[in-house]
């Protein structure tokens, strides 16, 4: 290897695909922010990988993608082989390439991140799958042997979709139920289109259907179909039902006109942007009754510093708000949202106020929101989750003027009645309890019901939901294999 080869990352700086120009974004453009690499750009960026021998990037990636291996394939122009390889570990790589907080995961662990600019792993992952799909590549299931088993997957979010993908690859028929008429869960209804264009989800749906996955949409388990009926029809059930219980900050004034909860606000915008679902039809079951005031020319304050908060501030920018402020009670280093998304929000004109804890939302003379009373904080001792608590500093109260306040304090799961009635146990915090000494990974207290994703972890990430759905499918396949072996032994005896 020549000296130039070793130091190629010095000649080839880290580059992301082009972004939508700023004036368009602040002028109300909802298109996906990042464009796509051309073949040559992808190859050059992939060639920056040092293949350093210790793939910290793989270790930090929750699905343990074979990153250096598929980067090499891209560098050599073998994109279809790269697509097959990336699907070995990741059932939804085009989604993860778009929405993973790479700065905290694979790219944050890249050796080159130490001063030279990490390899653009997420953007290359997105390039691989988009390019391969556009060229007609599809997962090869020609060697799959049907087992005759059938599994119901409840929830068409990333956890459910990943589970269904792995089940059909194991020869198990997968039927996916969702209460909404479109697949994707929060990918479809929560995450705005400037992060993930909804046509990407439609393409994945076609791919999954081509693999044999059946979708029964607009069906709510527990309301339209009882758990007993599901357990009678299928050999096992996977619950990827998500986390939708709001964290209630209990703020005085949170019910004032002009105060909006984050998720219905984002859903409302998503419906306007897509004109309904991807094909322009209204989405049954996902009506929001939220009266969202026009944000044009208004002062918007968003409370909360996670991914949801970042999506709210950037949506408010696109809706023409006069000013958008994000108030977060810890410092920037402790923000849960992706650093890349914070940088994009800053670029779009969002003002960040760190170490500000909201105390109350205050009304003006007309009874609508006029401001948020906040107090400054300092970081104290770690709380029960190991995060340093935000401690209010006496005498530092002030008021942020606001016409609209959006509350984005996060979500936690609440186990649905139908799962509770079937004997599925939860932890005190509402998360479904899985695994343990006498169970398979992701198996609940009911032996035939498995669970994963936000319903088990609490509100987290797309990639961790994918990993849990994928690994739960492996457990289900193991259980069904054991059952089939036992049945054969009984026949032989
Ligand atoms: P979900 O995506 O919530 O899917 C659950 C599905 O189950 C839903 O479709 C629901 O309709 C269905 N369901 C529930 N109960 C039933 C029932 N009884 N019958 C039928 N169907 C049912 N993560 C990232 O990695 N990057 C990001 O940038 C990011 N941004 C986010 C922005 C927002 C606004 C939000 C809210 C979350 C964001 N996340 C992000 C988190 C990520 O979206 C979730 O962690 C992930 O979607 C969880 O996947 P899941 O499959 O467990 O649940
Ligand atoms: Fe990085 Fe996410 Fe892809 Fe893993 S799945 S390589 S963390 S972008």
C-alpha cells in the first residue's frame, strides 16, 4: 500500500450529501434535508475508511452492521453486494441511514472522528439501499424453506417491520397488524418528512410485501380483534406497540389555548405536508382534534431537548414562525437529541436556551399564552437513571415571551389492556417485561407472546427498535423449532 493510500482521508475530507438550501428551508420547504450521493461521491467517501482493524463503529452500532465490509464494497462499486450485506444485520437500513443519531453511534466511534471527520457511514448506508432498490435489487429468499408456522406481528413500526422481515427469512409466515392504515409507526406519523421522506416507507412496504409479509392495516388488536383470537389463529405473537404515554410535566398553564403537545402537532403537520398519507388519502384512525394555530409570524417556544423537540422547532421554522426558541433544562452536552439535528436547527435560526427549567406557562390579557416562566439551573448529582439532575438556581427566574408553546417532554409505554389480560407482565414504569432466567430473549410472561422496541425499552431509537424486532424474531423461530422437534419426537416414540 502506498503512503498516499494510507493517508487518503487527508486528501478526501468528510462530506455529506448536499442539503436543501437554507432560504428554501426557512421558506417552508419540507423535502428531505440531505440529498443523495452520486456513485463516485459514495465511493470516495467510503474509501476514507481506514479499515482500522478494530471496528469500534460496528460495536457502537446497535445492530452491529458490518460497516467496513460494506464500505469496501461501495468503494469498489459493488453496490448490490453491499445491499445484500447490509440487510444481513439491518432489516431497515435506509431508515437508519437517514434517522440514526450517527454522531452518538457509529460515526461517533469512528477512528477518524478524532480530528479528521468521521466516515459518513449513515449517508453511505442510505446510498446503498436507495441505489440498490432503484436498480431493482430485492432480498433473495430463494433458499428459504417454509416451516408452516404463522406469527402475528402487532404494530407496523420499526420493531414490528424488522421482526416480520426476519420471520419470513426464517420461513415463518408473518401477518402484520396496525391500527393505522399506513405502515411505519412513528417513522410515518411522528418523524417529519424533512428527515425521512414518506415515499421511502412506501418502497419498504412494497419490498416486504414482495417477500411475502401480509399487512392487515386499520385493525386495532384489543378492539377489532381479541388477543384470544390472535393466539388461536397464530403460533406466536410479537407486540411492537410503541410508547405513547405523554410525560406530563404538570406545568401550571399547560392547558391554556396556544399550548400544544408535540406529537399531535407533528402529526397535524405531517398530514398537511403529505395531504393525508403517501398517496394523498386521509389516514383513518390518525385524526388529530388538535386545533393548531397558524404559526406564521408567531413567537414559538419549545420545551424539551430530545429528537421530538428538534422536530418541533424545525417544523415551526418551516411554518413561518417569527422566532423559535428551544428551552432545555440541562446543558448542551447532556441534550438527548442528535448533535447533527441541533446543528441543523441552529442553522435554520432556532435559538437554544440551555439550563432553563420551565416553571409555568403564563396567560396574557386575552387568556391565551403570553410566555413561559423559567428558572436557570446548574447540574447536580446524577439522578436514578445516572443523568445529572437539573438544580434550579435561586433568584434566576425570568419570562420568555411566547404566542405558542409546544411541550416535548417525551413518552413512556403503557401496556395495553389486551396484553395485560393475556398475562403479559410489565415493569413498574409501564415497560413490557421480557426475557430473564427461564425465558427466551424478548419472550414475555406469556410463552407465546414476544415483545420489543419502545414498548419494552421505553421511548428510544429506530435502530434499537429494529434490533429488538430482529432479535425477537430469532427467539420466536427458536421456540417454534423446539416445539416442532418435540412434536416429531412424540410421533417417533
Ligand atoms: P412505533 O414506531 O411507535 O410503532 C408502534 C406501532 O404499533 C404504531 O404504528 C401503532 O399504531 C401500533 N399499535 C400499537 N398498539 C396497537 C394495537 N393494539 N393494534 C394495532 N396496532 C397497534 N428515533 C431515531 O432513531 N431518530 C430520530 O430522528 C427520531 N425522531 C423521533 C421523532 C419523534 C417526533 C418521535 C416521537 C420519535 C422519534 N424517534 C427517533 C424515536 C423512534 O421513532 C421510536 O423509537 C421508534 O419508532 C420505536 O419503534 P416501535 O416499532 O417500537 O414503535
Ligand atoms: Fe450507524 Fe445506525 Fe447504520 Fe448502525 S444502523 S451503521 S448506527 S446509521
